[in-house]
C-alpha cells in the first residue's frame, strides 16, 4: 500500500470514529447543556405541587437528552472492597440505583433475583447503592450471586459530575438500561413497589417490569415473555 493511500485510510478511519463520537456524546456533556434549566423548572413545579408538570419535565429530559447518550465511566466498590469501573462491564447493563433508606416492595428483590438467574449470561445486573459499605453490607445478602451489588459513597467523589448527575438529577430508585457500547437505551424512575399488594401480585408486577427492561437489551423468545405466576417464597 502506498504512503498516500495509507494516509487516506487513516484519515477516513479517524473521520468515522469522530462521527461515531458525535452521534453518541457522553451523558455528562449532553446533560450539562440542559441541567440548569431543568432543575430550575423542576424545582418550581415541585414547589407549586404540580407533580404532573414535574414528571413531564423529567420525561422530556430523559427522552430528549439522556436516551441515546453514552454513560460516562466512573468508579464503584463491591462490599468485598474491590474497586470496579463501569467500563469493566463488557455486556449490556441493567443498572438500578438505590439507597439503604429506600424500602423495596415485598416482591421486588425476589423478582429481580429470578430475572437475573435467567439472563445473567447475556446481561450484567448491577445494583448501585448511594451509600456507605456499612449500610449496604446486610442488604447485599438479599440479592442473588448473579447480581453485582456495589456502592458509591458520594463524599469520596464530591467533584465527580457524572455521579452528581446520576444521583441528584435522575434520582433513585432509578433503572437504566445500557447497551454493550454503554449507550443509554432507556431510563425508568422508580420500581413497582405495590406495598399493599400480596406477595405473589407484587412479585409478578415487578417481574413484568424487569422483563420489559431485559427485552430492551436482548431479544426474548416467545417462551420468555410470560409472567412467573408460581413465584418463589419470600
């Protein structure tokens, strides 16, 4: 290959890579252009008690800014003390953010455990607690070994913009569905708590919610699409 041709190939390669990066900007960069206006309007809506408007603003932020962006890399820790980076995950990621003071519905964790046991080979299931190791150590035991339970103590990352965005803008509990290229496919705030429902009802409602998220990250066969009516005991 001549030097001129080789040079042209290299230039074209960089051009394609640049276009790819432009199509999928980092979340921290994308949301940075919208965050001040969103927070201002959202705070005003909450102050007026206009929760429909607040929810509408959040959905607009998600659909027009967050979805389609690439989630930034950031550090987290396992209960064992090992440090992980988000980009260590090589499969699509089902990322749920939480805090120890949020109480899951009675069927939520069992339903997620059941989903993870079926799809862990294709998807990374990650529960991220905005908390300290001490607070989540006991909670972590409730989750299946197929789920990675990690935590981020915000005080250790006070100047990390992506952590501030995930915690204070997207809120928690929040589920993020992220493809293998770290692109955010969808975001759902909250889960199916159903505190007043019986266990079997709560389990199936949560199972359906989680299964819908899984379907965004991998194709489901027909036999995978039904609910699990014979739920495991709590």
